[in-house]
C-alpha cells in the first residue's frame, strides 16, 4: 500500500477516535471531528481502489 493512503487512513482513524472520546464529554464539535475522520477514511478507500483498478 502507498504511504499516502496509510497516512490518510490512520489520520482518519485518529480523528474518529478523538471524536468518539470527546463525544463522551459532550464537546459540541465532536460530530464535526468524527465527520472529518470519516471523510479522510473515505478518501483513503477511494485512493486505494483507484490504485488497484489502475493496475
């Protein structure tokens, strides 16, 4: 796997974890952080499948 894809995937995962933890403390922007994490995860999946289809 490409390092950029792994980096996007792990950054998205970290954002989701941080958002879930801050959701427990009723932080008002926790949903935005989770949504950003899901966006990075989706972007990593799209890049991964695009690279697979190109090969």
